[in-house]
C-alpha cells in the first residue's frame, strides 16, 4: 500500500461539485505535481488532504492509517502533513524565529533553546540566517515564502503540500523559492505540489497529475505527460500553457 | 492631422479678473475689525468685574489681555492678502497669466485664514460673554473661586474612589470581555449552546442602562443574602455592576477584532497542527487585541465616566462629594471641579493610545 493514498475523494461547495472522484497514490520520497486549469480543484484537493476542508466522500490513508472522516485527530494529521500556501500567511505580529518555533514549542513542547537552534539551522539552509529577528513585513515575497516553508519544515512533516507557492511572487523571486523545493526533493521529502511552473514540474516531479473537472484525467511520469500526453484535454491545456510562455 | 487651436494668451486656463478675491479680502478685513471691537468690549467687561472675583482677579485680567491679543491675530493673514493683491495687480499690468492666478489664489487663501481665525475668536468670546451675562451669574454659579478653593481638596480625594473603581473594573472587564467574546465564537456543535448563552448575556447587558444595573446590584444583592456577594461594600458592588455592563460592550469590541483577522491566519495556524484554542491564543487574539485598542479605550472612557453613577447606591465618589458641597452652598462650582477632573484623567489616555498606535503602525505596516 502506498504511503499516502487518496481514494474516491469527493468534495463540493454547497451544491457545486469541485472534486468528483479523485484517487491518487503517493509513495514515500515521491514528488507529485498537480497541474490543471485555474479552478480545477488543485487547492481544494490539497486542503482536503490535511482536513482544512471537510470532505464529502472517499478516504485518505497515510502510512496505513485512515486520516479522514469522523474521529480523525486532525491536529495530529496536520503535524504529519504540512502545507505551504500561495499567500505565505506568516504571522505578522511575530518575528521570523517566533513564526518558525511557535508550533514546535507549543505542540511538541521543545525548549526555547532547542527550537531556536533548529530554526536557525533551517534558516541557514534557506539562506536567511540573518533574518531570525525580523518581522515578516520587512521581508521580500520570496523571503517570506522561504520562511513559510521553513515554518512547515520545523514540524518535521512526513508529507509536505505546496499550493502554488510561487504564484504570488515576482518572476525574479521565483527561482530562490524553487531552489529550496528542489533541495527538499533531493533530500527525499515526500511532496505534493500544485503548480503552474511547468518546467519546474517537469524537472522535479516523479509523477505529474492533470486535474480536470474534478478528477485526475491523466497521470504519468513527466516525460510522458509533457512529451506525449494521451488525452485531448491534457494536450489542449499544455498547448495553452505553452502559448502563455510558461513551458 | 488637424489640431484644434484655442486662442490662449499664455498656457492654461483663461484668467478671471481680481474682483471676487478683492471683495473677499475686504470682507474678511471688515469682519476682523468687527470681531476686534466685540473682543475689546468683552475685555472691558472682564476688567470691570475683576475686582469682585477675589483671587481670580488676575486670571480675569490675563484672559482679557490674551483675548485682545488673540483678536489681533487675524490681521496678519489679512495683511498677507493685501500684499498678494498688490502683487496680483502688478501681474495684471504685466499680462502675466500664471502670476495672476498664483497671487489671486494666495489672496483668497489668506482671506479664508483670516475668516477662520475670526470665527474661532468669536466663539471663545461668546463663551466668555455667556459667563459674564446677567451680572456674571453663570461664572458665579459654575466657576466661583471661593467654592472651588473650598471644595477641590475633598472632591479630588473622593475622586480617587472613581479612579479606583474604574481601574479595578477595567482590569476585570479586559478578561471578562475576552472570555465572553471567545465563548460567543466557540466552535463546533458543542460550542453552539455556549455561544447562544454568551450572546444572550451580551444582548441583555448592552440593553440595560448602567445606572439600573448598578442599582440592582447595589441594592439587590444584599437583599438576596447570597454568601460573599451580599456582603460586598458599595464600592465592590459598583465594580461588579460596571464590570457586568462593560464586559458586554468590550466582548463585542473583541469579537469585531477577532473577526477582522483574515481567515488565512487561523488556517495557517491550524495547518501547523495548533488546536483551535492554541491558534486563538497565539495567533488570532494577539492580532485582534492590537486592532481593538482604540475602540477599547472608547469603552474605557465610557466606563470611567459611568463611575459617577455609583452615587445612586451611596458610594462616596467625587460626584457625590461635589453634590454635598453644591447643596450646602447652593453653588455648582464643586461639580465643575469633578467635571474638570474627568477631563484631566481622560486626555492623557487618548494621547497615550495615539502614541501606541503610531508605534505599532511603524512596526507592522498592515
Ligand atoms: N470556499 C469556497 N466556497 C465555494 N467555492 C469554492 C471555495 N473554494 C473554492 N471554490 C471553488 O472550487 C473550485 C476549485 O477551486 P480551487 O481553489 O481548488 O482551484 P485551483 O485549481 O486551486 O485554482 P487556481 O489555479 O486558480 O488556484 C473553484 O471553482 C472555486 O470557485
Ligand atoms: Mg489554487
């Protein structure tokens, strides 16, 4: 059985179905990229996986444990499955260090010193060692997003969900954030990422999934998905993306 | 390509004559002269009553002198207006359109500054005249020096009680209001009944006038023979009553603050595995509290003022003490003293919050 398994996931907002029946297997150390038009449900899928949205049907399994439906310990689930948002969502009233150490200190009960050391180490890794005591609004978008990634990593998640983490960034800042993700992929972190950066998806993904009308219409290794897509819809989507200069 | 050319002397709008601005300047100067006359007349009145005012004689004379100096101030912009006019007239002679517009607009601005000054002086002067009216009966009733010097010490001492009640009640309200707000926002199905209870409380205590709550608590609890609560001193009862009422107001302030924090903030906190409580405690409430400081202070000023209502249950506060003087001597000057004390304690708080806000603004520009 796969590490993260999504079975027949169904989700609608009011009466509008967004995810009709999504099934997806993610193995450990795998990087799965979700692509698809705006509104196809990528964010919704990610948010359903760690129960930020309640699902209407189907199941999510993590490491052979059912983590969806009634009675799930969502706080535990979210410690295992971290998420980084398009809009960073750093806490503006806390310094970078406090942002990163809040969850480790309050949930894991780490001592301040231990948590701070760990934060410093992670910040070092993303090239922000000197920003520990700055407030988020004094950072550039790219720096904020790197802090947001570190904040998620500080809980040592087993799976990391990344929701279009570069969409809110100026083009010249995208690379610095993608570099971090590339590094994480290289280190073997299991990741599920929604993205519009096709060339990046092609480079880091082990599997690419094309979402359309609430289902995964087609999936496969990046070479096949980008080089020889089978479905008409996939072709049309990739064609439009190419026309927009994003591939 | 054809361009439509308008005949213009120099760039921009056609110039209008100086007539309107000149008339405005003239009128402003006349008004300034009239105001000066009224002020001088008032100053003479002040000077005449000064000998009857005992210790306040020099204060009255100082006010008279300051008043006349103030009434002279509008003449400065009036002079500027006339200078601008001379410059404008020269510009008209030179046919320099932009210069005409510049000096004409300066002339108009100076004239309006003069008129604004006149209005201010006139309002202040009217207040002084009001005090002097009817053989300065108003001044003697509200600002009698002898009464003020006789009563101020005892009244100020009793006002300490108002401050004590206000400070203790405010501390309680800070906590109680937050408890109510969080109860009102309690999540899930389990929270629903708690939320409706909190809502009912808030609605009730916002509806009932504070003076009635004070009355009910002050006279009702002793009748109820309830342990501890019934043996509360009048001051204790006042604190309890004001806390009950203002807790409801402050709860609404907190709630508005909490709801104004963008939903993505608690979402980010929850996504890290923080529970609802932890996310409130460390992420939402700290941000909400910063935003609610100004409305919170408004409610606190209201609370401070309402400490004067405790007089209905016989707590001897500043107002009660002042009333004792005023009914013994048929003079309200002691009440003016309490009024002034309320002003004195309120103003620094407002300035303090302005500073706090400015500092926060600098640190987090959102
Ligand atoms: N809270 C909500 N209430 C109602 N409808 C919603 C809500 N959130 C999303 N939707 C709808 O669900 C659909 C899928 O949204 P989702 O955000 O998952 O798309 P997406 O693939 O992430 O798009 P994008 O690439 O623009 O981020 C959209 O049609 C959207 O309008
Ligand atoms: Mg999205």
